[in-house]
C-alpha cells in the first residue's frame, strides 16, 4: 500500500557558515579578537544609582587584509565571531544570501571592483591579485606594472561572480571574462591603461613612494632562483607527459617563466585553468591563448574553436580541467594565495598527474579513498555500513559528477508500506493478522531513483531499481552503486557502441540517453584508451556480464597461487571481514628487475563483495589466519600503476617493454566472521552451521544413498564433511554460482579424494565427483535421478519468487528420492541478536543492522511461511514432507533456529524431460582415471 511519502535528495554541501566563507576566502590571514564586555544595570530602587554586574557579553573584531569589522554585542563568543564574519562578507559583497544584482548593477560593481584592485590600499593586502600586482612591478622594460587580464579573471572571485551576472555563459569561457574586464577598464580610462597587444592592465598613476619602498624592502634579497617540479602535457597524444623543472624567483613574475616554457613572448598570452584536485589546492593548468588580434576575436574563437583549432586541441589537459585547452599545457602548483604575500609553490610529479586521471573514474575515486590504487576495487554490492570501507557510493557518484562538470545527482526516494506474505499462502490476501490473530505491523520500505543531468539540464542517466529496502540510506547507496557499476564498464571498455550502452544498462535497471552521454564523455575515450595494457582485458564483452566473467573465471589462475605457513584453521567465508598486509611490485619477465609499487600494513575488506582485485580475494579465501601467499597478476591499466608508484624512470621503462607482471605478497592477519556466524557461534555449541551439516550427514547415512548432489554447495563444506566418514555414496556432485567458492571446494575435494586412494581400505567408496557452475533454478539433465539432494541455507539468498521456481525445478525435473532443505527461522532472530549485544546502547543499532541474519538474505521465513511453501510443493509433485530443525527446541517457542524440511518421493516415477546441459563443468574427478 502506497503511503504517498516521497523525498528528493540532492547531493549538495550544507550551507556554509559566515566563518567558513571567510576562512575559504582569507585562510589564516583572517584574525578574530574577542573581547569581554560587562553588562552593568541599575538595581531598580528609586533614588539609588547603584550599578550591579550582569552577565558577560562579547564583541569580536575581525581583521582582514582589506579591512577590519566589529561585530554586534552577543551573549556567546561564537555568536560574536559569526556576527563579525557575517558583517565582513556583506561589506565585501560576497554574501551568498544577498539578492543577485541586475546586469546594469553588476556592470557598476565590476568597474568599482576593478578600480579597487588597482588602489594603493589593495597593493599591500594579502590577496592573490595583489601578489600579481607586486610581481608585475618587478617586471623589466615596457611590461613593468602590467598585470595580465587572465590573472585578474581567474584569481578574483568577486569579478568572476559579477561577470556571470552580466553574461551567464562566462562560466565556461575565461576569454569572455577577460573581454568584460577590458570593457570595464575602458570606463576607467583616466586611471587605467590597457595594452591591446599584451592583453594587460596597468595603473596610470604611480603608487606612493612609501608604498614602493615598503614593497622593495619586503622583497629584498629574495631574487634567488627556485626550482619547481611541474608536468608538461603535450597537445599531441603521440607525445608522452613528462616532468620538468621550472626555475622561478620569489620577486620575479612566475607567469613570465611559464610563458617562456610554452614558447610565448610574455605572461599575457598565458591562460590559467580552474584549480584541480583538493579544494585547498593551488594546482592549475597553464596554457597558450589562441592566436587572435583582439579579445572580442578571442572569445569568438574560443566559442567556435572545435573546427578551427582541431589540430592543436589538447585532449588530456582539457579532460583534466573540463575547459577547452589548445596547445601544450603545464601542470603546476604555485602562485599567490590568501595565506601569505610570498610565492607559494609545491612539487607536481607524474604520480600527481596520474592520480588526477584516476580521480575521474568511479573505481579510481574509490581506490584513492582507500589509499590502495592497485589492490582495491569498487565493490560490486553494497553491504552493511559497518563493513563498507572507503567512500560510500553516494559520495563517490557526487564527486564523479563534479569532476565531469555535471549537475549534482538527484535522488528521488519513495516510501511505502508492505505486508509480507508468501505467494500462494492461504493468508496472502486476507486480513492483516498473524497466526495468533494479532494485527500485523506493516513494514515501511523504500525505493530510490537517481537522475544524472548535464550542466545544461539534459538527462544523461536515470536508474530506477525494482528492489525495495528496509532503510532509506540502503536504497540510496544501492542505486548510486548501480550507476557507478555501469560507468565502470564505460571506463574499462571505452569503445562502447550505442547498442552496447543500451543492453548493458538494462541489466542494472538503468536508462541511458546515448546522445547526451557520449557528448559529455567524448574526451574520455582518447585519454583513457591509451592506458589499457595490452592483453589485460578483452575488447569484446557481453553487456553487464563482462565484469562478472572477469571476476569469476579464476579457477585456473587460483591454482598457481603459492600459499605458505601453518594452517591455523581460521579461514574466511563470504561476508567475513578480513585484515591483510600486502606488498605489490612490478616485475619484468626473464629479468631480475623488481620495482616496489604499493603496500599496506593493515588493509580490511569484506569477502564476497568484490572490494579488492578478484585474484587477490580468491587467494585470501584459500588461506587461514597467519598464512602468506605469493601471487603473480596481470597488469591493470598503466595509469593506476603510475598513480600508485613513486616517480621512477625505471617504472616507466619497465612498462614500455610490455613484458611485466605484478607480484603480490599477502599475509592474512585476522578474520572477523560474518555477523550471522558470530550470532550462531555465540549461542550454539557446536555452531549452528556444523549442526546443519551433521543433520544432513545423519540422513544421508540412514538413506543408504549411492548418489548425492549439493545444490548451492558454496565452498564445499558438506561435501568435505562427507569424505570424513564411511558412507554408501559412490557419486557426488555440487552446483553453485560462485566461481571462487567452487575453486575452494575443488581444491579441498581433490586433495581428500586423492589421499583416500592411498589408504587401505578406503574410508569412502566415492568413484566420481563433479562440480558445476550454474543456477539451481535452471534444469540440467545430468542432475536428474540422484538418490538424495541437499540445499542448506541457500534459498534465502534468492528472491521469494525464485525460491518457488527452485522448488518446482528440483521436484519436477531433478526428482531426487530425498530432498533436504534448510533455511533460517525468522522468529528466532531476536534471541540470536540479543546473544551478541554488548551494551544497552548497542541494541538499537544492532537490531536495525540484523533484521535479517545476513545482509545478502532476500527474505527469511517464519515457520508458518516455510510450512506453506514446503507443503504446497510436496502435494504438487507427489512427495511427503516432514519438518524438523537444529538449534533450540522445536517443542518450545520460537522453534528451531534453522528450520528443515525433508521431502521424500512417494513413488519412483519420473517425468519425461528432454536432455539439457545448462551448467558448466568446472572440476571433475574419477577414481579410475586417477588411479
């Protein structure tokens, strides 16, 4: 039943406080001084003038480079500071809550602002533009005192804001800003000189002598050359990005040095990009201004440059900053800031450049948040928040949109009430009561839709999952992860056709608008394509299955992993939180060259959600705590290797040979078992999982069965246990959808079966064993007619309708003589949850996190629901069914912790079905061929 409740969630930063706005603009140069003011009041008696001391009040003086502001009188120190900051941003015209000026008002404010920037007062302030002004006064010859218009356009936020009110399109065209500054300067013709040839501005009247003397005194003895590491990005993709040294001086003009490196005659021909990287960074791209005679021609050229300047278009630099850049570019972190009058500078390395590239990719954003560029991978599923490591999907998607100059993602959440009822059960359409005629509390669930739009508000991507979730946060994070998973396909494959875009998106409930999508991401193709290492990935793929195929086809590769150390018996399983230490190196084949890339002393991730390299996770699942493994892996895209490694010429040289691989040494430090296992182990001895296996083994021995198939065998725990005891089984099989689980099962079974051949007499009679990869909701004639089939704690990982399909397929086509099915008893969960609580404060969160025993469970049935499901199936396919369980007492409330149904076929008739082989054989063993 719909509740009508919905919400729109836009990923926006919270409104900044006045103090945070001042800090962003002025940094440490904003100084707050709070003074205490005593409140003296009369005692209220007529004729007396005796003052009494009242409560303390506070007043704050905020000192900025440009002015000083005094706050109102406030009752708290914090309020006084905020008051001073609020008055300051209002005085400076940067109050975000102030009404937007009209274009005519903005023109007047622009002229006034430009006049202020060239005033005597402003020259001595701490401001990026004042730094350029002081440096310009040190320029020699006819350029003395001239400041490039491009520097003013970039470094004064107030001017940029005013220009947007005059012409909104200036946000994507710095040349339009420069043109508007020129026009404003013409209105100040009596005090300002504009050089059309040099695109620079100069104050006509000289600064006062005392100001100049102070300037010269503060910069005396600071003319030494400063070597600064920068990166040169050629416009041609055929040329490599290279590090270089920029020799600047503190009291010289660094833009002239950059202009020289770009082959330009002076700084006025240098354009400056937005800042890149973190918010506090001064890293920018510096590049050449297009060839044109006037600013008006330049702005037109910029607007139409796609056709005119195609040969000089710098794809890599443009992709990094989201602005169109022509010619070579220099990536550097230097300039004048709000923090000091001195020239700021820090090194920019190749590693920095490649980390910027990695931050443009969803999985790269996640890798950076985990500080594991090589080892980590964006998880394939969203698990419980306590187990998720690194940035959350919603945060990653928001960062991705900002990186690509898209609008903030819009999340549309709807809540609705649902009444859980088993399909086909008698009470599914009746009154809302349980078996005790008590009213059933409706469950509130959430669905979320996310929309990604361009800056022009063109819809690019819309994801509308069919699944609902118990928590609004889970619905939001899951839908965000679906979009990120699809975007990863694009950045891995790159050469996606429109047909592939459509087919891949359907699997994830995503609607793509190819025309708008490819328009926004056109430059991604040429930039990232060059970093795909040869042979690491196939260019052909089948839509969404591509990632699963790459992650799961590990059976052969896992066998080459070398594991050493004593087996402690503490092994990870799906859902376990493991902690490892690892070190990854780049190794050249056939040579002794090895270069360190990345390492971590403690790195946590959850097994089964795909949060690390597939081969690394597959190796860890075969280890026990304390063991180490040595793994050889193929190369990821080169950009990740260079983003992880330090600047080393050897790394680049090794990669260019094309004969390298990664060597990973990993040690499993500790294992935190899944919450479901922790709950069961805390309450049951032996653990509930072992009791389930023992229950199945007892029935297998009593049945005298000759053949058994384990449906959903996982890592082979039941099949493994079978081989430890004498039985009548001659043929065993297992089916599962996890290649990693099957790989572990194959390793265990292969070792035990081969060992049994060396004992006389053999502990078991097994003649053949086989493991299949496939879904147990699909029919495969090779599994027809087994004596006994088991399905322990599997169906709850399906959707409820799939569990019904499973029952139909097994009993109508596989037709085992006996079928044993176990599943959690939902009514027992409160007892399990209380057994793991440490304190009363923990109870609320723990109950919320563990409504189901495992985050991967799609449902958990009560005894009544399980009974309806099993009874209906038995009647339909001529089976009898008896109910039992393990854990707890079936004669007392709330019954067994794990409820079990044992189906027995009433006759030996089989339905005639066609031969079908829908499963893939991943491992097979035969006693005669292994003798």
